[in-house]
C-alpha cells in the first residue's frame, strides 16, 4: 500500500481539519515550530505509537475538545487478501473503500485520559440497508442462517462468499459513507483489522534531535541481530564448549568434595556437584560490537556529520530488516532535517540517494528541511509549505506558483548568479540535460568550435516546467531578461508540437524542435548501455528506459523492474560512455549537429 493522504484534527498546532497529500518523495518546509515535525510524528503515532506515543497533552490547547483524529488514505491496494475464514476476497467486494481505489483508516484518541485510548475505524462507502449493514461483524453460523432464510444458492462455507451473495440479493443496499468500528470488543472485526494492518507500510522515523553514537538503536539492533544469527549457526560448537566446561567444573567440584570429606565427612555428604549451563539466549548478551571506521577510528570519535551520515545508513538497514521480518512490501522512510551537521556536498549526496530510493517500487520518502541547498534539488511537486493563515491556523500548502514563491522567500534561495546569460535551452527533464551535455562533449572530440554545454556560462539548461526547484527559480528570474531560447522536446507526446509551433512563431530569435527519434534515450548507442551496465537494449525501438529497466532487473535478479524515471537516471551513466563515433552511428542525418549550430548562431548574435 502507498500512503496517499493524511488527515489531522485537533492534533497539536493543527486545530481544524487539515489534509496533506504525499508523493513518492515529499518534503515539508516552513519556519521553526511551524508544524513540520508534527506531520511526521502524527504518522509515527498512527503506524507505530512507539518512538512517539500519543499523549494527553497532544490535543490542541485552544480547542474545547480532547479528541484527536489522525486518518490516512492508502492506494495501490492488494488485488486480493484474506480477511476471515481463509477465503480470498478484495476490499472493493467487501465495500471497504472510500472510493474505487482508496482505503481510509481513521484513528481517534481520547486525550481527556492520562493514557489516551484509541479507537480505530474504516471510513467507507458501505451498505446501510437494514440487515445488510453489519455483515462483516457476523460469524459464520449467522451468515449461514441468513443465506438459508433467503434460500440463496451459494456456498455455506467461506464468509466472503456468503456476504457477496447476500449483498447481491438485496433489493437496495443504500450505499453511504459510514464508519465501521474496529473496536477490540468485536472479535470478528478485530480479526479483520489485524489482517488489514499487516498490509500497511512499515513506517520508520529518523528524528533530528537524536544522539549520533554507535550505541544508537539503529546501530546496535542490527548488530544484535547479527550476533543472534551467528550464535544460532554455531549451536553445536556452543554445546561442545559447554560440555568441556561441565567436565572441567565437575572435576574441580569432585576434588573439592574429596577435600571436604577429609575435613568433615558429614558436611561433604551433603554436597552433590551439578552443572547448569546457561541458556542459549544468554549467549546473546555476552557480545557487543562497537563500530570503527577507516584507520580504526571509532565511530563515536568521528565528526558529527560523518556519524549522522552513517546512522542514516543504519536507520535504513534497520527499517528494511523490520519490514522483511513482518513480510511487508511497502516502506516509508521519514527523516527530519537530513542536512543537520552536513557539508553541502554531503547534502547533495543525501538528496540524490533519497530521490533514487523514492523511485524504487514500494518506497516513499518524507523529509523536513531548512536547507536552501537541499531544497533546490527537490521536485517542486514534492514540496509542502507549512504556514499560518489569516486566523493563525496552521495550514499545509502545495503546488501553486505563489506557494513555491513563498518557499523560495522563506529559504532565501537565490537564482543562478551568472548575469551574462545569452541563451536558455529548455528540455523535458534532468536526463535531457545530461544527454545534451554528452552530445556536446562527443561533437567536440572532432570540432572544438561546438559549444561546450558543460562549462559555457552564457547558456543555461533548464528542464521545462521547472520540475526541480532550482530550475524553477532560474526560470522565474530569466522571464524578466527576455533571453532568446531553444526548446528541444521528445517526439513521444503529440501535444508538444503545439508548444514548438508557438516558440517558432516568436520574433525574438528563439527556436524549437521535436526530436526525430521517439525520445532522447533513442540517441544512445546500445554499446554505451552495454559498457555501463552489461545489458543489451535495442535503442532503435521505442521506450528505451522501460526496456532497460526490465533488462537490468533480470541482470540483477531484482523483484521488479525499475520505474521509467529511475531508469532514466541510470541511463545517465550510459550517456557518459558515448563517443563521437557512437553518436555518429546513432545520428546519421546530422540532426544533433544542427541543434548545436542553432545554439552557436543564437549566442553569437547577442
């Protein structure tokens, strides 16, 4: 399951209803104490109630109510599952969805008590017709009686089959939005909840205000597991050691017994040597593992930034281990302020890793940040801005141009400082930037007059739409400079031609074109992909990223192919393997050379 949306009411600073939508990667930005961490901690309470526990003080202090609500919408639901009686069914067939593909689970906490109570329910569009509104809570014998009374021709075993038949037999179900309580007092419903809960994602929270030492749980827990696994594999050796200890100890005990007999025979008669070996579980506590880094330097003696980077790695490993133990496919990594104590270079390494991780199947990344450098590398659609409205209520905003402008102002992000921009080149995405820089390098192997896109400060490459925040900032800044531009888009979307026609209709020297091939990856030579990843992909065929993802998954024995976006990122490495000769074999008509001739002509006219 994938988390689609969170709802909060009366939780800390969120007094009124607020909803938050989530992407594969979602980043919360706002001033200190705006409510960023509150979002991640609300999810921790919803999924685990462990690292952060619901507390009586969590109810909003300005509210008359002590009832806190945390609810979540989930998509990418299992096609079938077993809820009860061992019979496969689906959430849709059981009327447990709020819409066609969304499961909504709502948890309500009574914070009027010193230890808040929890009530769980499913908010769903469910039958409300009398007699058909409570089938999920009925036991098998009750369903059998209803089936018999209505003389239905259906199996008398398997609760889902009988429920389906009963609902189908009704004259009118009166479907309406209701809340189905999953109260612990209703055993059958409780069983259904336990089954549903096993499909929820594993949620792992890495807090910003934590210590960074090798005694941290994320370090020690995996090491303890490693020790347990190692001990389980050497049971025979342990038994041999214990037998040797027993023999030696018994021998010494017998010698002591004989010595006591010579002193006082009556006392010695009451001594019987026995041996009680420690339980195997006790061996686990005999060992501990400290972490040394390069040159034997203890992790605890390294700089705080290095310690934190390493702990993020352990955090990820521990979360994956827990997910594997619980047999859950989906996992959410929530990390507060990953930039803490990090050099800007490390921040870029982290965000690149997070972006790649977010493209893997069954994975979501949630972040909070104050760092302009880290935020600039994020997709604009992933950003959530937390602020106060005119009534001083906490709100979460997303998506609009004005909201992104507020984010830029809050973080103090500045546009590209270069003032001598003479040409802006708009492409579709980050991979297209890599591709054009590669083509420039290849062409310059034979002709140094070709513009060097990797270093020429007169030219700015921007993925269209400002999908990355730093590109959005630069694009907004350049609107006022009235720079000529070139637009180069893939040929895989028919509507792009209208955009190109508009560019070519301008009278400012701008120019646009669609690629003759299906998409930019079709200009890759299959030998370049082979050199980078040792997989064979025919680049004459359409949808190269998708077919590369499938070939790579087979090569690496992955559970599933990479998504198209991640495949594009990986193919960026293949572009680095291109040469002038390989490019000429892929571009026999000189199309790409024409692009660079246009670039040079526009720049030299300015």
